[in-house]
């Protein structure tokens, strides 16, 4: 993957929201080895959550910046990347910072100020950073904003990677076999579920059905970690909608269950829907009615990053 694809995706997802609040959203890269072998899906989720919070807690007219630097690395064949995401928003007290990665943690100034949120985003971030072998640091002060610094070590892509075109880079995902992979489909409409199950089974996938978000979470919790390879999550469901189900999954104590790839299915394909999906901890977004070819491409891309 190209490291520049991450800030490019962030600008695409959050550019409109930042513009609405008149927030200046910028990024700068100072990286020699841009092509690396890593889990793009999880990296996207880490940085999307941090930037989402930065924009949420920054008032109108503020600024959010991301600076990506290559720093010294003592492991041959690897690159160490430092990503600093800074805002000049409401900030946090020194006493709250040690609790910032706890599930459902929200400081008093965010609740009094009626800033929407569950407090799960940074707990998800910490789990994913740990899973990828990285580290995260936080600097903040009330009224002055916050800086989140993420350190990650990635394997440098070999000469064969550099020799091919962008199309060649995408080839491995297209070649992935879906045969035998197990998908948990969360969909409350019986007809839609029947159609989706047929599409998935045509791809060679083994599909199981949950009639709402709550049942989806329960089925995942009862299954052995790693039993399911992917969740296909409808958004508009009774009892527990797709966003809440995704947040509940990302807060599970078992890291393999909590980090399972989740693809959102929504009736719209607007930037707001993609932003909401990423903010809830989902990895990708497909629009309804689901097109078999588009869904297959998305599933293969997600599984290629696992």
C-alpha cells in the first residue's frame, strides 16, 4: 500500500464536514519509503477515528492537521512512521488523559457541551494500535487542543512491488479466493437477507444470518474467535442498528472478535454515510441495493488487508 492513501481517504471522508464548520483540514508527508506492507484497513480505522474526534471537538474556525514523518528505525527492511494529528479544540485535562482509552470514557466538558459521541472511538483506536504492534501518545490541555501521536513499524515493500503499476498492485486482492470464508450477515428484512445470502454463496462464501444488530453481536460473542472472517452489516435495523452493533463489537474484550472486518450496507452512498460508518468502527461501505460485483471487490479488498 501507499502511505499517502490514508490521508487522501481522510480528506475525502471528512472534507465536507470540516468545510461546514470552517475548519482548516491539512496534511503533510515527509516519508522516503512510501510503499509498505501493512494492514490498510486497520490503519484507516485508527486515523479515521482520531480525525473524527478532532473535528468533533474543534469549534468553528479551528484547524486540524496530520503530519506523517519517517523516523529512524533499527530493524532492517522496516520503516518507522510517526503520525501526529493535532487540533486546537477544547482539549482535555491532565487528570483525564490516563483514562482516555477506556471504553465509554468521556470528559465532563464534552458532555456539558453536548458533543455527541459514545466514548468508544479511542478505545477502538488503542486496541487496533496494540494489535498492529504500534504505540500511541497524547498531549492535551483544556482550551488549547490535543495532539495524538501514533508510531507504527511497517515492512518496506520489495522491488517487485515498485516494479508494477497501480493496477498490478491491486492484483493480489482480485486473486483472493473467498471459498470457505465465513460471513455473518446482519439484515432485518427477510427478502433482502435471502438475496444477499444467495449473492454471498455464489462467491463461495459460507453465510450465516442475524436478524438484527443485537443478534449479530451475540452470535459473534458465542462463536470461537476467528470463526467468522467478516461481518456484512445493515444499518437500519430494529433493536440495535448497525452503527451501535459495530461499536459494541469494537468494544469486546477479545481482540480477535473486536477487530473483525465490518462492511456497512446503507441505502445511500453519500460522504456522510461513509463518515458515520468509519466513525462507528466499520472498515468499508457499500450502497443498497447491493451489486454482486461491487460487493465481491469490497470483500476481497478487505480480506486482503487482514
